């Protein structure tokens, strides 16, 4: 694809249980609409041949297969909850194909958790065939790059947990947010395409509900906004999508966005 555009692919748009939920017979979980079938939340970003996954939950393998991903250059972690990191073992095929360690970027606390959960990866003599990862600590508001793709991490609050969102020029990705600081709001100023979590309709202690997510979008004022990390309690896609304000959309698994990049490539607000 052209370096003049950034591609975002919704690998999954569901909550930690996914949709349908095991044993649930609600109208959403019984829906025949594929847009109501939601794997755990994750995103693939592509630019000028570089492919980066944001989070690698329990559906990571299935998501890579569905989208036909043959190479992957890095994984960015928003935080250490199971539905965001437990699929990291499945970077192995990329290790074998690309003959290199998979770069994993996250907060130091999150990388410590990765070392603990995947201790077999980091042993002095790991068994043959174990995943190979190289861990890179990052911090909020300190830009970094993967293969010349500039990325700005910023802090958001998932209840009482400090986690990361990521900005790629005009595109900003946020999941599992409840609140955000003024400093981080400045960092995403000028976002044209925004992704943010919207769990369902009732208040939640660690996630935005739909009303709060809409208010947040109205404050950021992007050209378009897409809601992710959606529970089966939200309602069916066909019912909710038509109720949203102009320029706001429910994301769904497999949705592809192509975002033009202007000549001031990835200029971040200060």
C-alpha cells in the first residue's frame, strides 16, 4: 500500500468474554448477523509494508488466519489483562517465517507481567520451538517508531489502572478507557479518525458506556469515530448502528479503514 495512507483492521471488537458469550441465549448471542460476532479486542495497523498488532488476546491466532497476515513486525500492548496478552505464544509462526524475535512494546509493568506469564520464553535455554520475543519498555508521551512508523503512546485510566492508548498521526486507538487526563487529551488533539471503547449502556467502573463514549467523541471532535470493546449487552449491531450520531459507528470484526496521511507525516501535538 502507499505510504500516503494508513490502514487499520479491526481484528476483534468484543469484550473479555467475546460475543457470543458461552451459554448465553440473548438476541445478540443468537444473532445471525456476522457483525454481532466479536472476538477479543485487537487491531492491526499497516503502513508502507509495516504491520503492527495492538494487543494479542486469546483469539490472536484466529485473527491472524482470518486476515491472512503473513508477516508481523511488532506487537504493542495496551495493558496486561488476559484478553490483551494471553495470545502472545502464537507469535511463533512469525518467528519461524521471519527468523527473528518478535518486538513487544509496553509499559515496564506490563512487560514484567509478560516475563512472569511466559517465563518459559525467557529462560536461559528455552526449549526448541518456544516463542522468541524482544521486550521494549515504552512510556506515555514519549514517541517511538517501528520501521520508521512513528507512534505516540499516551496514558489513559482503566478504572484505577494506568494503561496506554496509541496515536498514529491522524489516527488514535483507545480501548478499555474510563477516564483520560488533560495532558493526554492534548496529545490526541487533531485526531481525524478515533477508535474508543463503548461497553454497553449502563455505567461501569472501568469502561466507558455508550453515552460516555459519545460524549468523549464530541469532546475530541474527530471526523469519524468507531466504537470497540463491545459487550453483548450493547444490543444488536443493526439496532444500535442507526441510533448513533452522525460520524459515529459501531466497529465490527474484519472492518478495514484506510486513512490518508498528509505531507506533515505523523505530526504530534505538544
